[in-house]
């Protein structure tokens, strides 16, 4: 993995699916101390088809304690994983917004999910529902390079009002 930084953004290049999964696990470990908040932590996963969003989620979910195999919830739209932990329970919400819009997400109980302080909500294709993401949502953007290489940028979601 190679790392570069710019103001308010970090870019990391991975050279394999395994490295992308490992980066997902490291990302979970990094934000874990921030999980106990007043509201849910939201992560927007953005990038082209096949850019590594689900692969990243596999490492992220494993680090969170999910025992199940992680696949993109393309057709079910949302998957919930309840993780029992010694200190605090964790609700990992994995959403695929590729085929839906903000109104659809509202029907899935979006506002209630945001109020759950024990939840981490990861939205694949988060740029499609950007207008309802909280201002402090984290943005993870995936870009193809050659072969299995990916550049993954970490920043905050920004939107103009």
C-alpha cells in the first residue's frame, strides 16, 4: 500500500483485493473509537462498478466482528449485522444505493437509522443519495488503476446547500 496526503484528504493505493480488504479493516479500527457518538457514523463508498467498494466492506465488516460472508446488497438494498460486544453492541448497516434514490432510502427507515448511536451505516454508491447524507459523513472514493490496483481516497462528504 502506498499513501499520499493532501489537505483534508488521504489517498492510498492498493495492489490487490487482499490489500483492499486489509485497508477496510484498518479503516474500521481507525473510526472504531469514534463509533460511540450521539448519532450513527455514516460512510459513503463511492466509485465505478468493480472499483473495490464491496471488497473494502468485506475487510471492514470482518474487523467489526461480522462472521457472515459479505456481498453487496444489490437486490435486497440493505443488510443489517448486529454485533454483540463486551462494551457496546454494534449495528453495521450495509446499503447499496445503486438502484434507489433518497426517497427510497427514507422508506427504509433512514432517519431512524441515523438516530441509532450504536450504528455504522456504510452506503455503497453513496454519491447517489448524497443530499441526505449527514454533513459529517466520511467519504471513501475508489478509482481503478491498472490491473488490480486501486486508489482509495478518504475525506468528508461535502455538499452545497
